[in-house]
C-alpha cells in the first residue's frame, strides 16, 4: 500500500491506509478488530474483513472465506479434511508427486508461468509480475510452495504470512497433470509447513457468496462470512474510483506486465 502512495496507520490488528487524490482523501481499512474510526477528512473509504456489517455504511457486500485451524496436530487436521480432499492428497503421493518450499528465481518463474496460464484459462485479471516478484523476495512475508511430478513443476502456490495467520495469495497448475492432484498436495503442504511453524490459521481465501458442497475450497476448514463496507461523501469521487478500478482491471487482464 505504501508503494501505491498510501499512508499506513496500524492499531492492534486494524490497518488503515489513507491517500490524498485531486478529488479528495480516500482510505481503505483491512481486518478491523475494533470500532473503525475514519478520519473526518477522508471522503471515500473501503472496509474489508468485518465479521458483521456496519449499519451506517453507504454500501455493504459480503463473501465467504475458508479457514483451516492449524492449532490442532497435523494428523488431526488431515482426518478433519473432507474425504475427497484426503483422497486427492493420498493419490498425489501414491502417484509420485512431491511438494516443497522454494526460494529460487527459477521457482518464481515457474510460479509465474503457472499463475499467468491459469488466470488466462479462467479469464481472471493478472497481478503484475513485477509486484509478485517483489513480494516473493520478502522472505519474512511470503512463501512459495512447488508441486512436482515426472521431473517438472505442475503446480505453484504463493502464500503470505504474518504473526499467527497465513493466506493463500496466488497459484496455478497444469491441467494436463490433474491426476497428480497438485492443488490438494500444494495446499496441504502449506498447511503442514505453517502448522509446524506455530501459526494458528491458514486462510484459503474467497469461496464466493454461495459455496456448495464439492467445490474445491469447501471441506478444508471452517466457512466464515466476512463483510465489505463502503463509505463516501462524494458521488463524483465514488464514480471516479469505480471507473479507475474497472480500467485498471481491464489493463491487468489484457496487458499484464
């Protein structure tokens, strides 16, 4: 956020970012754990990660995320997983797939190839390679997990971690190697790694507004509904930000760097 021109303010586990624009000051808040106090001179603010919606918000939306409880022993975590996930992990190992933590430039390049190909296949916007490589180099913030089979990389999973929580950030895999279940093995290896490091939660990320049984992320852990709220006192600023985000996403999708 600092790289994008925001001032960072931290209070306990609440993060407030404020930026001055020619239309007014804007802000974003992430994972608030107490009452959110927005500076009076901030004309637009996004708040992410609320467990309950704020009644005085201008706009409210929500998503579901999946949290794997890492406070339990590793064998207990495996037993708790959905039987389809356990089956995928077992088959991956039986068929010769391996997973490990990687820190080399070649490993990052493999990750980028997997991630960009997967995003294109799913018609998703791409986060820039320059930014992801910068994150990857911060060893106290990010870990990259690689899955290999038949002497080649078939899956790559970039995660973020801090204090007690780790989170899946971006990933990709080769569809032609689906029988080796790279997704199951990659995420399970990350779960094992962070559990051994003493972290408490592995966040699988968004599962959508109406997750269904059988979807990949369902069956890994606890489903949690989180809310996103927005405040604004300037319709012009809100429209400008909305159009900026649409343009940025279009550029990221069609002209990734």
